C-alpha cells in the first residue's frame, strides 16, 4: 500500500484554496475559477 501511495503522490494536487472546499461539497459549480450562480427557480 505504501508503494502505491508513494507512486500516486507525484500526481496529486495540493488544495490551495481550503475556503472553497465546503461550497464545492455543497454542489457549487466553478468555471475558469469563477463561481457560476444558478437561478433561484432551478433546483439542483
């Protein structure tokens, strides 16, 4: 398991915006780094 994690670690990307993790988990969409607002009448 250690070797597997070690080999994949090179391709992992660090989270450089931890304040955006919870909106993404809640279903927010981003395009080109900008938050995409959805109209109020449309449910996810």
